[in-house]
C-alpha cells in the first residue's frame, strides 16, 4: 500500500510542534492512541511518514480502546495498521456503560481520564517510552477557554508531559493543526474513520465552548491562532501550557 501523504502545510505544522517541544527522540518507542477518529488516523499517518524520512529512529505501535463492548466494529483500523506495517493492539473498556451506571456528571472528563489511564498503563506494559495522542489546535483553545471560564486561569494541556506513575512521555504532535484541516486531510486521503458517535458529548460544556468559538470565529477568523499565540507566550507574555 502506498503511504497516504499529508499536504505540505500540514506536515510543516506537525514538524514545528515536534521540533519546538522536542516530542520525538532517538530510540523512542511510540504508542499511538488510535480511536478511529479523524484526528488519531491523521496522527498515525503523519508519524509513519516521519518515521520513513527522519534521521531520528523510533518505533510505532497503535492501541485502540473499544468503549462500546463490541457494539462498534474496529476491524478497519486493524487492517489499516497492517497495511502500514504498524502493530495494532485492541482493548475493550466499558466506558459508556460505566458512565450510565454512575450517572457521571462530567462524562467527558471521566472518559478522558479513564482512556488516558488505560492507554498509559498498556503502553508501559508493552515497553513503550512515549504515548502519542491526537489533540489538535481546537482542543487546545477549547481547553484554555474552559479553564478561563470555570477555573479562573488561562492555560491548556502541554504538547509534552511526563507521567511519574508510568514513567511515560505523553506527546501531542497535532497541537498546531486546526480541526478543519484535519477533517480535510482525512477526507482527501479516504482514511478509514470509524463512525463512533459518543452519546454523551452533545450536551457537554466542551460542546458549548466549541459552538461559541465557531460563532466568534465568524467575526474574528484568526481567533484560534490568536489564542494559541497567547498560550505560547508571544508578545512578551508568559506561556500558558500546563505542566
């Protein structure tokens, strides 16, 4: 299979993040959190392409978590990873059922924390040094605004973090890439996106913030980039990446 190729602009933005934050090192063993969404698939393709052309040597594996207990098929991801020569792992975690049983008031936070815990533990068990996640620019600015609105601080997750418990680096190479561009890349490359709709996301605060950003961007089209510049500490400010 011919390796899907991202556009030059997308590759440039991913490369900038990797270079600025030192996301990939010689000898790293990367586990990619492959949910089957457009973000994780674009991440996987970009890292595979980088692996082939970069002088920095690193390995790639992928891990898919099934929150539906078998109600959704992920076979297309296994086949796609096989075509790219990437080892693929699969773990079933009853996330949706747990949210319902617990009547979880913050399903997005609960899901994110549980997913990250399983991804991290499994990655460490497999001897990986790094967990790579598909968070993009929209995720960055949405998190920053959520923190500003409800926690009185303007900060977002860092492109590079260290987990003491698992002794694992967590990287997010897509943080400079807008969601709209990722969607275009996934569609253009005909990536095997899994149609997994979260039954809890529609009424979440993150969905509300996403809608507000979209509305404000009609008047201020550079809103996302300006928020990113503020987080990066440009114009003499202090950086807003959380440790």
